[in-house]
C-alpha cells in the first residue's frame, strides 16, 4: 500500500521537501491555506530575487547563528547546487558584483511556475485554500476554505510542517502552528532583518527617505560592516542595519541599552577630519561640514545627536562623527520584519528534523530556530532544510516499511 505524506505550506521549504519525496513512490499532498503557492517568495522577488550567495562556503555558513546545525545541509545544497537546480528548470542565473546570486530575469514568478509545473508532473497533489486546524499524532484536521465545506480528518504516514515563522502573516506565515507543539520546544520569535526605531525631532523630517551613504556600523566589539542606511520617519532601515540585529538582540537578552555606532566618514582618519572641521571666520558652520564630507543627511544626523556645545570643537566633533552612538528604542514590529529569529529548537528534533515528541512529524524552513541576514542566506537555508526534512521522511518511512 502506497504511503501517504502531507506537506503543510507551499513555500520554498515545503516545495523542496515535496521535490525530494517525488523521487519515490509516495502519495504526496501539499496543503496551502492561501489561494496560491509561495507568496512570500514571490514578494521577495518583486525587486530582484536574491536566491543565494556565491561567497566561499566556510564564510557563507558563518552567516548563520546556528552554524554547526545548518552547515551539513547548507554545504550540500549550496549556491552552486541551487544554480544548477535552477538551470535544470530552465532558469539561467548570474552572480552580481556583491556575490549575490540572481536569476537573469530577476523575478521569482518564472522560477516558481517552472518548479510547480515539474512537481505537478511528478504526481504531487496541491490543495490550495486548505487550512490545517489541528494536528494529533499522524492525523490532520483540515478545513477547506471554500464556502460550505466541513472540516475533514486525514491520516498520513508522515507529515512535514513548512509553515513559516510569524512575519508577513498576510502572505501565509501566521504562526498558528505553534499551538500544535509544546511551548518549551519553541524559542520565542523576535524580529530579524528589521528596521530600528528612534524618536526624531521635527528637524529631521526634511531628510526622511534620504540615505547615509558609505558608513561603517558596529555593535560594541563586533566587526565593522560598511554600506548605506536610509533615514526613515520611524528610525533607520537597510541591510547594514539588519546585520547589527543579532548583536542588538543579544543586548536585549542581557538587559543592556540598545545601541550601536556609526562612522559617518570611514574614508577619513580622525586627524584628517579634525583638520577639516577647524572653524573658519569666512565660512558658515554648514559649509565647513559640507567641505569636510558631511552631506545633508549626515549633517542632519550630527545636529540631531551631537551636543551643540561640541559643534565648534573640531577635535571633539571629529571624534563624535567617527564613533556616533545610536541609541534605539527597539525593532520595528515583527509583522514587518523580513524574517524572524527563534522557532523550534534543535533539541526538540532528531538529526532527520523529526519531532522527538511525535515521530510522524518533520519540520523545515523558517519554523526552525535559526537566523541569518539577507543576501540569499535565508532562502538557501529554507531550501536546504526542506530537502533535509524530505530525506528524513524517506529514510524513516523506508526503515518502517522494511
């Protein structure tokens, strides 16, 4: 008798699990509560689908906060593997100047269409607008969201949960699955890859939306990273801010002040900048700052955060500009975050990503307790853990069958 597998969630992790299992003789059902598959994936691809990163593997895996756990899977299904997989689907890729991997067309939709077509051709059955209400051992209570339908109970030999975390719930990741599991097995979710909040005075309003270009950022003794930051009405936003998130969340855990530092002019030494900031009777303060390298956005930030008494003290002001303390109130709401830290703990799972408390259930993707910055790392890990869960299901069912 053919063994039945249910996959809950039609995002990249769930689809990868389905792809692995489609190689074998299983009856595979994918349940998705939204009207179509991979909505967050499509949203991510609207501005250019960054699907992985081509940096050296040893450097790549260090981007994750759970290096030891994720390394075997990420190394097996790395950027080169993903590029070949995409090529097999008829999607050509290129590596950008930053090392990020993109489809040549930049969009996610053509890749998703080709992927779903291949999965359907392999006999995988998709059930859209179907919501899982409950999970008990190897049984699912499933509600069709079509009008007039009653909940049905289905039994499976294995169940893969690929339900996502809790950000962008309108795209499907609403975290409802948490009630099916023991709360002790879940590390509480926190916003990751999210903007940070500050209280600006009204004098900052003219620079909302403007970038702080080529600045260094760091937290305490962490390594400096360089990039641009956008000044927002609520605070600061950008990939450079996201990279500070892990260290900032550590400050939350330690109960210390949430703060990081910026070097607004990293290409100048302290001595060079101090010399350029010397007051001049012939020039206004604004002109001195502009010639020293502070554009409109950077000047506004200095005026906002640096004590006015230091503005005419070249040495003291240079020190502030080279190590400007940014004290924040917190992160933007988790609903707005690109991803989430937290999730089902490693200790709750076997090496097959099988739930120890319920051997019929396997987990993958953003449900798991790992975190990474943007840049292709998130999608790579979702796909890799999806494949790992799929292989875990097969190994388990094959052993049980024999």
